[in-house]
């Protein structure tokens, strides 16, 4: 067996909310990187978690001699992944891409390490990180799928503004301040003010599935690919809510085999990457803000800054056979993007696939 390298030369492409969180998570988790180079559209110095980084302009030659590249640039034709992703692979770099451009490409494994790390064995140098809403859902559902085979999922999401980007966070905070000062809100990021409001539309309308917006279609397709079942029935409604960070999801799941609430709780209590917060009978007086052990159910602020998926409200769906309802929350910038990408890299190192 080839000798495992100890220190890798790493590139992070894009230094917005996701790219800078990737650098932070790489350092926090002590990924064996002897160098982290950051590429973006313009040169400057960026400070991340107390360290200064020289940001260079992205260019194909910048990838020469590097082992691993995390892509967190914008998506689409002028985005970094399309411009430099496969080019980097041809220069010997393993790419972990955070965007949507190649997630459904048959050459590209779409990986959530707690769920389908095995898919990494077949990688051809390019690996994709799923959409944030899909990632937390499959972490919560994989143990149920393994035990009882999921046939159908109906999910409604409550997605934080951080998923739109840092400008949307700033806009929500400003709208709240304006509202408190009795001023009219100003908005740019969404079609209406997001403060004290919500929007049942995330991304554009796609003709492929009439009536569904793109985020909903991603949840259908990506879930099928990750769970390895192209016939899995998934219906999603994705809603943007005035939460700063942390996506929530109400999930109804129907299985081939019956699973009791107690069995589901037992499975989730020991599932990797899951924190079970499901204490419906807990005395109201014992509730303590932000402490998962003293909460009846998960909520977004509990997940903010954490890497796990918090799952609760597990109950039998009384209206259908073999069906359960549950609620999960997760930090969409960490587990939904940066942490999952770094965990993929850790798994590559562990499996000697880098
Ligand atoms: N997996 C997920 O669930 C998830 C969650 C959130 C976001 N995302 C995706 O992750 C990506 C980054 O999101 P974000 O919120 O961090 O975006 P952002 O704040 O807009 O940052 C984008 C970064 O990409 C850089 N960039 C853009 N085009 C580039 C190019 N052609 N070459 C090199 N760098 C380029 C920008 O450079 P400058 O700084 O120089 O402008 C910027 O640093 C997006 O594709 C987003 O959709 C995924």
C-alpha cells in the first residue's frame, strides 16, 4: 500500500461566507495541510480566525503542485468550478466542489460522509458536496433508511438567510433595526422584506418539475443519488424564513418496514453526526436556552456554530401506514457546506484516496 502523505497542499477557491468557513474548519479540525492558498477574483489580504491570508487571483496554473482544492466560488458559467474544476483535476488535484454545477454528473460522487462515504472509492478526482438542505436531511434519515428502507419523503424546510449569503444576513438585521425605529424597510436580496415575513420560494422556477423551485428539485434528485435509490419518492417545499443561521426541516417519512418511535429514537441516538433532542415530556421549568440536553426539541440557534444535525419531534404519523414525522436543524454554512466538505477530505485521507 502506498505511503499516506502527512501534509497536503490545499487550495480554497472563493472566500465568501462558505470559503472562509472552510478555511476556519480546516484549521479547527486540524486537517493536515502544510499550506492553504486562497483564490478569488481579486488580490487582497483576508483575515480568517486571526490569521492573515494572501488572496490570489484564480488561474489554472495556481493549481499546479497542489493536492486538494475546495471550491466555494459562485456557480454557473462564469463560476470557479466550471472555469477551473476539471482543469484542476487534470493537473493532479482532487477537487471538492460546494456548488450545484456537477452534483448530478455521473462521474462525480455526491457525498455526505456519515451516509455514503463508500461512494468515494470510485472518485475520479472530482467530488461534490450536496446542497445544505439535502445534507442535513440525509444525515437524519440515513439510519431510518438502513433499518426500514424509506419509500417516500415529504419535507418542508425553514431556511435561514445565511444560505443566501452575507448580504442577506445584513439585510435582515437592518430591516429589524428599521422596524424597531418605525422606518419603512428597504430590500434587495428577496422579492419582499424578509423580516417578520417568509417566502415559499428558493431559487428559480424549473420547467423540469412543473411548479417546483430549484431548491426543491435539488432535494429530490440529490437525496435519490446519495441514498442510492433513483425511485425514492420525495416531495419538498422550501421556505426562506427570517432566521439568521441554521436551517430547519419538518420531515414525514414512509418506510417499507414498520419502525416504532422508540426504535427510531434508539437508531438516531447512536447515529453519527446526529444529536437527538427529543424530550416532549420535559418539565417547562427545566428548559434552558441553547442547551440541547435541556430542551424538548431542536431549534436553529441550537445548531448555530455546531457541526451536528439536531433531530427531535419524532412521532408516529397517525394518518399513514409505516410513517414517522420528525424535525431537524443544522448549521447550513458548517454541516450544510464547509464542514461536510472538510469531512469528505478527512475521509479521503483516512481511506488513502488522496
Ligand atoms: N453546499 C451548500 O449547501 C451551500 C451553502 C451555501 C452556499 N453554497 C454555495 O457555495 C458557493 C459560495 O457561497 P458563498 O455564500 O460563500 O458566496 P459568496 O459570498 O458570493 O462568495 C463567492 C466567492 O467566490 C469567489 N468567486 C466568484 N467567482 C469566481 C471565479 N470565477 N474564480 C474565483 N473565485 C470566484 C468570489 O471572489 P471575490 O471575493 O473576489 O468576489 C467570492 O470570494 C456558492 O456556489 C453557493 O451557492 C453552497
